[in-house]
C-alpha cells in the first residue's frame, strides 16, 4: 500500500488534505446545531475547530501512522454553479481496529450545499480509492438512524444496510438508534 496521489479530483470537486486555515472554513458548518445533531461532538467553537483540524492534518493516508485519510471537500476551480472555490464539508476513511482490509467511512456536508450530489460524488471517489488503491475488502458507515440524508446517500452509493441497532448509543441526552451500512469490494458499482 503506497502513498495516495492527492488531491483527488472529480468532475466538480477537489478532495484535499487539511491545513490550519480549514478551522475557519469548517467552523460555520460544524458550529451549526442542525449539523452537529447527528454527530458525536457538540457544535464547534473556534477553539474546538482549531483543535479538531490540527488532529486531522496528519491523516493523509491509510498507510501512514494515523491509519486514516481525512479530506476536505471543496468545489473544483471553474464550477459555474458556485462562485469561487469553497469548502463544502469533509470526508474520511479510517482503518477499523487492527485490520488492514476493513475501514469505516464518514462524511459531513454543509446543508447549504445539499441536494446537488456533492457528497455522493466525494464518497464515490473515496470508495474507489478504498477498493482500488488500498485493496480493502470491506468499507462500512455507521450513522444516527434519524440522519435520513446520510441513510439515503449510503443506499445510493450501493452500500447495503446491514444493521439497525435500537437505542444503542447515548447521544446528547437521549438514546439513539444506529444504522450500519456496508460494502464489500465485490458489491461495488463501478462508476
């Protein structure tokens, strides 16, 4: 498993590694109650943003010490529908436990950019990397069952719902359901 060539470029997006200035770019997204509602963390403050981004900067590939790939989703240059390049969210892939062949994927998108297929485009690119570059056997996603946008997206990606765990996670003062989607390398819809 050699180093991954970054950034990943899709038709409309650039997926790149983090830099310190991303704290300012991500704060307006991750400080929102409606975004953090389904995440493990509370809404970000400026201090939390700096700390969290600093943790993500070294996550440049599954072959690195971090065993993770954390990428900023931003619009590619020249995208007419959106003026200028801007950060839309993030996507990450990280190895599951000690296995070199299983990883978890997660994504967060600015609600203002929702409904245009950006998250699906980014996730497809990362799944392609997971299976083609890293030769993974399995990629899975876990999410709050109330996060219907992510549930629909996982299904759109060709991931299969494998579990619905009832009230298994204590989050922000209440028991919540978790859904788990999985994709094997043999399940994949190549695009």
